[in-house]
């Protein structure tokens, strides 16, 4: 295997990175080239992403790779969070800044949509978990409010598609990111026109769907000039960050589940076919597109957003280190109170600690008073939601999950990982923490013929990164806590 230098741009809702991957002799080495902040901006009461600023940061990452690290990458690939999109005019310009998924224009919009197309039919047509910010509902909300940008738009590009377009001038919709929109047929790279029309959107607004690992085009001459780059390919990797992350899970066998732990907790299994039924509708599971025809049967759970937002509020008084938050949590007693992490009040409350306290009060529980008690409430509740979700997966598939792989930033939280093993009663394997970037890089490698199969990709990950194993060793009465928790979901 010849040496390959691959550059992954991995963008999250709060930060982004440019990571250089060097693949040689079946092992992958990572070097962080550039890191930058990302945050929603609020303008006249609406929330947006500054897509132009993000593009400049990506160009900076490419330039640093070439000028500071003396590496000319063989390709680039971009992954981001799901559902959000940009609109492009007929002449090729972006039509304004893209809305951010936490924008409040979609509050209560699903009930309005279901008057046009019933909830059950919407789910059976898409197989996607109902969340108010899914692209389908974002578009319907904009159409309902008669946003003029929809009248100008000739193309819709999801966030990584948009950045690929800015790099190459080529417009494509990558399948895994498009599958988060609730506008694609379950398990198929085909748009569902009935859903588009129900939202008031013409089917010609969307672009051709391409599979992960497709070369979109080469970067434009002006960007080569700005960055010192050669004419390198821009590859549509598994552009949804979770899809790239799951491609890198170093798992074997068939009875494993994954937890991609970050701002969101994505908990599920890799299935060879979508699991769409009235039962999965009632459970609100999603079937997102994966690599090589797989489906990501999973539940989107509000994840570290809960504690991140608490820390943001606490830092206004005094900036805390994350270890201080963990230490305060360790000092607080378990099981004083619980929240349902996915209650709508936690989507974007402004003051998360206050929202948690009010929720506990309104549900007749003891109210957490200290920072440690609030943190403990969050961590215990998340772990119990994982237990609840694993049981749902087992009931649908008829298979017992015998191990859980935790990937992403949450794999660094050993306290949380041990709690998860204790509550679930199964081994937990933590790592790699850079799963999304690794999946991005390995799908670039496959596009360049450096690796072939998904199994081969996972073998490279096993060869390259250490896993930390957490065996269940419960010292608390998780079963009693779980019975209390279930009353909230």
C-alpha cells in the first residue's frame, strides 16, 4: 500500500478541525492541522450558520497543511452535522446564510405538517425519527412563512455539499447526509417526491444523490492559488458525521451497538436493511443511510449539549475546567432526580441549569441545587436513556446486544463510560475518540483505491488505535433507578 496523505475537515455544531491522516502499511496516523470555533449567529431573532466563515477556516486548514506541515494532500473530504442546508440561485450564488437547526421557526411545525401528510405515512415513506428540525420540516416552515429565498433558489445543498460546491463548483447531494433530511426513501438513494411536494418543494430543487466515496470534482484554480494546493480531488465521504464515525467502529460480529457521543448521543446498530414499522414509529427510531448499503438504525438522543450548555452558563460566573465539572459530579449523590434528555424544553432553553431545575420541580422530583447535583442528574439520566434505547433495539431485532462501542469525544469520559457499562450490564469499549475524522479519511482512502471493503477499513482502525475496555461492575441499584426514570419517557 503506497503512502497516502488525506485531509479531513470534520465540522461540529460547536467546533471544527482539519486533520491530516497518513495511511501507510495498514496503519493510519493523525495530525491535527487546524482547529476553529463554530457557533450559531442570531440575527433579528433567527439563528444561522456563517457558512462563509466556515469555508475560510477550511481553506486555512488546507493552507496550513501545505505551508506549515509541508504536506500536499492527495485528497480532501468534508463531514458535518445533519439536516441543515443552503440554497443556491440559478446564477450559482448562495441565497443568504443557512438557517441553524436550533432556530425556533420549526417550533410546533410538525403538527401543522401532519395535517397535510399524516404522521404514520410520513414515517413509512422516510423511516426517519421525528425531530422538529429535520430538513423536511425546516423547508415546510420556510414555505409556510413565504420566505422569499425559496422563490430564488434553484438548488438545495446540505452543509457538506455546500462546502464541496464552494471548493469545486460542482453541486451534488451525498446520500448519507441527505438521508437525515426525512426526504429520502428508506435504505435507498432516491428522493421521495411525495414528501417534497407535501412540504411545498419542487423535486427539481434537490440534486443527484451520490454514494459516499464519490469524487465530486477537483478544487478550483482560485483556491489552488489561495492555498498553494495542487489540483486535488474533493471526495464526498460519508458526509454526515455519524455515518463517517460508524464506518470507523472497530467492531466484529453482529450483536454490537454503537454510541457516537458528542453534542448529540447517536445510539444504534448497523443494519443491512432499514427497520421501518409501526413499532419503530412508536419508538421514534431513525433509519439513516450508511456505507455500502447499510442503514444506521438509531435514536438521536440529546447528548453532551446538556452539560455543555450548563457549563456555558456557569462560566459566566467563573470559568470552569471540564475536570472540575466531573469532580463536582463525583461528589454529588446518585439518583436524586432525573430528566428525559429528549424533552423539547432542553432543545435550546437559553439557561440549561434553570430548565433542568424547573423540569424536576414540574415532574414532582427533588430539585438539584448545586452544580454537582445538576451534572449528576444529567449523566445519570443519559446513561438510563441509553439503557432504555438498547432495550428498544433488542425488542425490535430480537437480538441481545452483547457489547457497546463508544466513539467520539465522549469516549474520553471514563466516568460516564463506566456508568454506562454498569447500567447496561455489558462490556463497553471506548475509542477511537476521533472516529468521525477517521471514517472521513478512510473513505477518502477507499476512493483513491488504497483500501477496498468496510471490513478492511475497520481492520486499519483496529491496527491503529487503542481501545479502552470497561467491564460492568455495578455498585448501585440501577434497576430501581431505571424504574423511576421510565416514568419520564
